[in-house]
């Protein structure tokens, strides 16, 4: 509804039309606007006098000198109103209403009501008749409602008489006589948002009260949730990495040619995958490995924090060169897990000082930690590579399937990333390879022993060729051993060449009784004999002992 000063109109007619190209109009907010088709305008015979459904024009504004007014009531196209409002950046209460659609029947009702109020309150004298350009009769919108649909949506049967008793009070009208289970109704003219039966069901439930609807059980049992092994394994490993004190990072999947060549991540006869429209001209290739991304993040964090240790990891996709020469061939996408640690350890163990730098064995412990709860046997085999220091790298196997590598980063790469202050150890895992051989195991609980445990630290002289995993496996075969793990390694004086001293912590415990010192001594001797027989390992005696 809009009121114009009748005496300011040019000519004796009002026209609703599209604006012409670059047509000017000064609106009631004193802003001069340039209009373009298909914006709708209200115009007289000379100029536009208002933006249809949005705002009137200054040239026909009512002021203190106005004696005759022209009332216009209309319903404008919602899509056109929204497009005009968006193009001009002009938000009004009128545009908000018309954008959401209103019923055609409201226009004559609003016009008659406004005319009545002006005549009663302001002493206005209405002219005879109403000029209506919408001469075609508007078809009344009807919606069929059924008891069946009400029961399906609400979950309980509802009688049609009860439905009608509520919705008739909301202004709905029945189109036909009573029918047992199906009736057609028309929504009230002030509810243009009601268009389907489910809208009426929502109105019924709102008035009846959602809390008053009776509860009922599902018709069938809830289906069991399917387990997607790749996703389950990925999330399990992510949770284990976080529980090991690692912090997850996310980086862009783009890199440069120098970085690709630096890590020899693809063979010399292959070309890296280039991006057709790179956002950064200096990085126009898809990454074939995650290692450089993690190292860049590690370097940035090291520059801002020189004191504490850093433990970072990333899980992401890498993109390997095309496998065929076909035009529509797609790159090979694989998921990787890469972790890196450097700096001081935060461990406060009796054997580990707080200023100890993290090393290969810290990273190995993290890898072992993240595979707990997964099926399969994890093992490490000494190897060499171009990225890692000689003698400080190992291949990682799960059920004898190669799944990754772990090693200390070479010094020249540490210098390249400004990380030479302390050793950087990296573990690089193929998530795709892991998902093919491993599954998340169900947690099995067993009653813990009621009897106390006792531990001893056993210093051993062992060949460097024997790994700690084999030693632990041999120790765990003793029936009184509950757990065992290495806690220290020493190389130097009093240790023969080619050998080192390993300190193993052995925890003794029985489910049947409290172990005596003699029983633990006998188990101790049996373990030494087994290690000596299998690996030629002897117990180390210190100078102040025997």
C-alpha cells in the first residue's frame, strides 16, 4: 500500500511498467538511483514515481500542503522485487514482505481498510469506486488433508474432526462438506507461507502441543551402523597420534619444482602434475609427498618458539603422476600420514633428563603407540635412503607389508629448512597400505591381577645387529613377565666395539600369588640364559659390582 500526492501526478493515469535503460528516480530516502530493465516502476504519464514493492519517489511525496491523495494497493512479483532490491542495495520493510510473497486477496482488503481509517480519523472524503486492473478472478488455493498423512508425519492416528476443530480456529476454511477422512481446505489470506499439507500438520501440532503427542516405539529395530574400514582406521590413528602428544596441522596441496626435486619424490622419467590455473605462480604443482609440507610448518613454528619440543603430524592426500598417456587419465591420489619431532623432550622419567633432545627412538615409540588397537604385527627393519642419515633409518612393516619409513632427517635438509639446532626425526606412513592389511580391533577387557607387581632393570651387552623388538619378544615368553620395554641405550667406555648396552625394564607379576624375591631371581636367570642362547647377549656388570 502506498499513498501519492494526487496533485503532483502528471496526467490522469498510473502505469506499472519496466524501467527504461538508465532511467533516473529519486526515492524517498533522498537518494538518486539509476534504474535498468526489468526493474518494475510505478509511473505517471511523464516519469517514474516509485519503485514497485520497495519505495516511493520524492516527486509525488505527501507533505503538509497535500490536499488530495491517491492510494495504490498491489501485489508485486517476488523474484523481481528481490532482484531489484539486491541490484540497488535498498532494503525496506515493503521489499522484505513482497519478496516472501503475499496473497492477492489482501490488496483490495488493505485498500478498503486504509480508505475507511482516513475517512474516520482524518476527515477524508473517498471518491466513488475502485479502479482494479486485476480483473480476472483469482483461483482459490486449496490443500487436501488426510488422516493417513497426519498419522505418517506425527506417528499417531488423529481423527479428522479433531484436526478441523483446531485448524478452523487458525482461519482455515473448508471447501466442501464433511468427509470422513479427507477434506480440502484453503489457508487464511494472511498465511501465504502455507502451501502443502505438511505445513498444516505443523500448525496442528504446534497448537495441540508437541509434548501432548504420545510417544511410540519405532516400527522396526534401528539398523546397525555400517563400518567403513578406511575411515575407521584413519580416525583411530589420528586419535592415537593426538594422545601421543602430537599436534595436527593442515597445509595446501601445492608445491614448487625445487621442493619436488629436493626430496626425489618422483622418478626422473616422470613429470609432476601441474595446475592449469594456479593461485600462486611460484607453486603450480600438486604435491607428491607430505614431508616438505610438515617440515615447512615445523620450520615456521621453530622460528617463533626456540625453547620447547615440537611434535607435528599431518594426514592428507598426495598426487602421483599419471599412469597412462590418455587425455582423460586422472592422477593417482593416495593418503599419507607424516609426523615430525624435534627439540627437547618433556619427559620427566627418572632416566630421562628434562633437557634431553628427542631422537629416533622417541619417534619409534610414537609409531608403536599409534598402531596399538590395530590388527597386525608391526616390525622395523634397518634400511637406507636419500632423505635420512645413514644408519638412522628403518622401513616399517605391518604383517610383512611395507607401510612406510622412519628416520632422522639429513643435516643438509635440516639446514635448508633452518632446523639444524636439533635432530629432526620423521615417520612417513602410507595410509592406503595400512588400510588394506589392518582393522581396528575391538577392545577386550580382562580382570587385572589382585597381586602387586615388581620391576627390575636389566642392563645387557648386545650386538648392534640385534634390535630391541627381538629382545622384548624373548623376555615376554617368561610366564612371570607382565611387560617389558627398553629405557636406555649406552655406547662408550666399557662396551666392546660393535656392541652397545641396552637397559630393559622388566615387570614381573602373577595372577595367582605375590611373587617372592627368589621366584623373581629364578625368572631373571632364565631370561639371561634365553637371551644368551638366542642372541649371544650377556648381562652387563658395573665396576662397583661383582
